[in-house]
C-alpha cells in the first residue's frame, strides 16, 4: 500500500470530497474551503466565516458544506459565493445528497457546540439529530436521541439513511419507511464521517480506537461525566494515534478494514473512496492523505 500525506494551508482538514477529474475539496478550522489539485497544490476557494466540517457535491456544481457554527451551506467554488440552506443547529456536522436533491444531515448535539465535542463524547447527552431538507427548502427532523450524531450516508437504493453515533461506536440506520435499527454496532473505535464510495460501499473513518477509560466514564454517574472536561486538558482522555478506515455493504458486512502508518498523520475524521483510492481528512492535521491499496 502507498500512503501519501498532502499539506494544506490550514489546520484541521476535517473532511474530504472528490470532484470529477480528481480535484479534492476540504475545509479547515479557519473557515476556509481549499481545492487540492491532483499535483498536490492547494488553493483557497471560499471562506465560510465559521467551521466547515462535512463536504458533499451538489448536482449544480456547488459544494454542500456542513458548517458547525453556521449550519448547512451551498458554496460556489468558482466565485466563493455562499448560500445559507438551513440554520438553527448547535453542531451541524455531515450530510448526504439524494438523487432528487434531498439533503440528509446531522446535528451532533443540541447541548454542546463543536468546541465542546469532548464533553459530548463523555457525557453522551443523546441529543443528536438526523434532519432532512427537501428541494423546496423544508427542513424536518427524521430522528433524534442519537449519541453524537456524525457521518451520514445513503443506501445505494436510497431506502435508508445511515448515521454514525460516535459516542457509542455504532452506525445507526433510519429506513425511510420509518423503521430504525443499526447497520453496524460495536465498532473497533469511534466513527466520525461516513460516505458512500464510488465502489458502492459505505466507508467509515475510525477516528480513535476504543478507549477503556472513555467507556468507563460514559457508564458513570452524570455528575462525574460532566466534571471530566473541566479538569486540565492534559489529564483528560485523548484520541489515540491511529489511521484506520473501514467499508461496509448495505447489509452491514465488513468488506475492507485498512490501516496505515500514523507517524505523520492521525485521527481520520473524513474518508472518501474514489476510483480505488482512499482519501482522508483529519480534525487534528494541517493535511489530507490518500491511501492506494
């Protein structure tokens, strides 16, 4: 396997999306959306003024950006023009776009914003939501009570929406008929963004392996969970260095489980398979990475 790290001029390139021609887009914590060309050069194309997380492609050539602070945005990469599509969220995180233009997206918590994501992890407030925006602009909540709602992906036939529950190491499944179950449970770590690849599989980033201390804290009394993030950061549980992504079919069968050297890149929070190459983003890196199996 070949693993290549590509620097971007900004910290926290959290997610990645690949456009036709192999151009990659990512967003960093300073609000900037970057276009990374196949030769590895990066250029800023827009500034949301917030904190861009999940990025998808819209049929009209614009980028769909889940901005943790501003909400759901449509960004024109050629001009930098930004349109607000949906607001009123505490922690807009990730999305998937259906063939008819319907957008399914996650709001990680109604309690904690992105700057308090560690608190959401250990407190497990279960206030995450899966929402839907129809082409006419109407927004509805499809499911609530999710444990740190994160990555979103559609079934290949669009019969269900999968949403990662980071805090409980699971990928929930909401059938559009109204039934709820799980695509995968007991993941080997904490999933972040998920996305359907060009190979038809649902790829999941594993940001950190299972942490026994975090698991114990999550089972403790509420008052203890709330105190954990108030102690010095050096004493708090921290993500372990790892580079790991997995791919599942629509029945929840594991198809791929890939790892790479975490010396120069770690905490994979975004993953995108495109023509056999696995692109990755990271909340903790000033870079994206690509794995060629």
